[in-house]
C-alpha cells in the first residue's frame, strides 16, 4: 500500500477513509443538480403558456422527449472520451473539477429560459458529465488499492450519496420549479453544483497524489495473459469502422430532435424506398455489428464466449432502460396531466406528515455524517468543510421553508415532480435486502436476475395500464388515483435492483482486465441506445392515446420487458455454458 493510501486510511469516518466522504458529498451535489434539472426539463418544455408559472407549451410532447432522449443518450457516450482524457492528460481529480465547472455553467445557462441557452446548457452538461462520471469512481478505485475487502462497502456508501443527491434534487428543484419559477429550479441545481465543485477542489490536499496528473515517465504495465489467451490489437479496419459508426450515430442522435423541432433534416434523401434517416441508421447498425463480430471471433475461445455473454446482457439492458427511463418523460407527463394530486382534510395532513418524515430523516442522517467528517478533517481541509456546511445550511433552510409553507395551507397539491423521489427512496430502503439475497445460498443466476428484473419492470407498467382503463381515447387530462403511480415506481425500483448493479458486476468478472475499458464503452453504448429509445417511444404518447388510449401506451412497456425477461431466462443454459464457470 503506498503512502498516500496509508495516510487516507488514518482518518476514518464510519470505518472508511475521510476522503471517501469528500467524494460522497461531491457526487451527492452532482446528482442533486442532474436529477433536479432532469425532473423539470420535460415538464417545463410542455407546461401550458398560461397560468402563474407558464412553461413552453409550444413544444409538443414528441419534441420534448426527442430532445431529452438525445441528451440522456449522449450522457452515456461522452464518459468514454472523458475517461481517456483523464487517463492520458489531466488525471482524475482535474477531470472531475473541470467537469463540475462545465456542468455549473450548463445549469446557469438553462436558468435563462431561452431556446439558445437551453441547447447550450444541455451541451455543457453532456461535456461536463463526460469528464465527471467515469473519473470520480476511478478515484475511489485508486484509493482502495490493496484494500479490496473494503471496496464493496465503499461503493455502497458512495451509492447512497448518488441516491441522496437524486432524492433532494428532485424534491427541492422540482418543488421550486413547479410552484414558483422554472429559472429558480434550474438555478438551484447550478448553485449546488458550484458548491460541490468548490468543496471538492478545496479538499485536494487530503488525497495526496491519488487521482493526480499521470506521470509521463511512467512506463506502461506489462499485459499478463491467461493460458490460451491472445492479444487482439485494433486493426486499421477496426479503427475506420469505429470512426464511421461513431459519426453516423452521433449525427443521427442530433438530427432526430433537430428534424422535429427545427425541421432541419441532415438525412433529407431517399435510397430506393428507404428514407435517409432509416437508411443511415441501418447502415450504422450493420457496420457496428460487423465490427463487434469480427473482433470477437479473433479472441481465444473462452474470452470469445464470455464476450458474447456480455453482449447478450448488454442487448437486454437496452430493453430495460427503454422502459425504465419513461420516469424522466412520459411518467412525469402522466403525473402532471392524468393523476389526481389535489388533497384536502385528513388526506392532505397525512401526506404532509409523510413528506416531512421522508425529507427530514434522510437529511438528518446525512448531516450527522457531515458532522463526523467535520470532526476528522477540519484541521486538514477546513475551508472545504465550511463550504460543505454552508451547502447544508442552505438545504435545511429551503426544507424548513418548504414544510412550513405546505403546513400553512388547508389543502395541498402533490407536485408532479414529487413522484420522482420514490425511486431513490425505495432504493435506499430496499437495497440492503437485495444485497443480503445476493449473498445468501438462494442467490439466483444472472439470467434469472435479468429476467426477474425485466418482469418486475413490466408489471409496474401493467399497474399503470390497469389504472388508466377508464381514461377515454385521446384524453389530455384525467384524475387517476396516485396509488397506481406509487406502486409502479416501487416495482420499477425492484426491477432496477435486480438488474442494474448486476450487469456491471458481471462485466468486470467476465472480461479480462486489459479489455475492461473497451467493454465498458460497449456497455455504456447499450444504455445510451436504451435512453434514446425511451425518448422516442415516450414521444409517441400523444399519437397512441389519440388512436387508441393511454392503457395501450403502457401495455407496450408491459409486454416488451416481460417477453424480453422470459427470453433471457430461457437462454440461461446457454449463458451458463459460455460464461465458463463465472458465477
């Protein structure tokens, strides 16, 4: 263990290095800003032009969701480049800091509420996330070298920071944006992104050389091959195919919302009976499939089979995210336009009490963690602690004001954005149960976890389909009980806990270390496709409800995941064989 790591482990908080909690809070504020903006975007773009808090009603739902789908998709592609930049040029810490600053500027731009600043802000958020997302986790990995037994616990704590940030970002940015000012909601996300940046930068001394710029004189590590394995360097043809498919994919992603919103189509041509857009994406997919297949068959049989297994899991991951990410689009629209959210009397009081408990208890626990960090590290990173404390003072102030404001009313309207906190709440509450299940003798196969997760996701949409049965064809508003949306979020989260953490875990087990970066790129690509599919399919809500009804729309997201889940369970014997003993 090197000296920097030894020094980190001297100052412990809850049994872990204090530096882990610096990263915990940095990630918490980044997720606060990301989810705070995410929950507002589609609702803001489709909000009526009239009323006390007008939005951009001139945006059809299809346009808003096309833009969001492209944005969400790009968020999973830029980290591939961001990780490379950090490895070769900046180091992890500088990449995280620069990424945070760029994201802060992105949130500031969005607070101006003009179309130009909206696009500019989203572009900055994509670039900043690319630098931030892969590299903050890389710092944790570097911190725990030689302490692998503590790594699982470290990532569990870090994951709590992710969900805590999502929880409070959705709750507070959503509340301010919906009820008072969209600029205030977007702006609050930017404020905490800036405070998180300053807090992280001021704490740099605690990390020593961990995450610092890579040393030019450092020689490359010798690649150790397993028996029977062989190297498979990228050929010129491979590199050309990567470049061509990347250009086609990125152009298509940008062209989709641009052709809908601005009527500017970069693929405005026909090849036979094929529209230009369809032709180009088919060409891109075929070239990419050829690239992957041609590379995989060049590996040794065991590596080849395991990579095929990863590819199968990645393929089914697309179906999961295409349905799950309706939470950012069509489910927000369902909450706002089709859900009965007005409460009075005892119902209003019960909701206010539940909302208070949901808000205050997690915030109190995290504030206690801040106090422990403060005690251990104030002598070393006092300014960072002060900035972090100011952040929490602001959070507590907003929370107390919000709760006081709501309790002063005789009735209450549950915000459409409020339902977004349920995913984070259910993850925090249920993740320990799933962790115990995976560690017990009843731990199922990865195929079953995938299939079960997809089935739970589909069942959540089945509840929404059932709850929407009485909504007439073409209806733009309704008053469906909120219990259906709450139950849907519960089952969606159960599905996520079965599938999302499992995929990355098995990727690291199945793929040789020298190929991890490449296969993570493939994995992120699968998620990016799922994100874009979520926006495209969600954008069909108006067309489907006009021609059929809302139940039909939700049945699509019921049937497809359940069928996909059943299929991967049927593939279990094949997957076991090609995984060659990996469990």
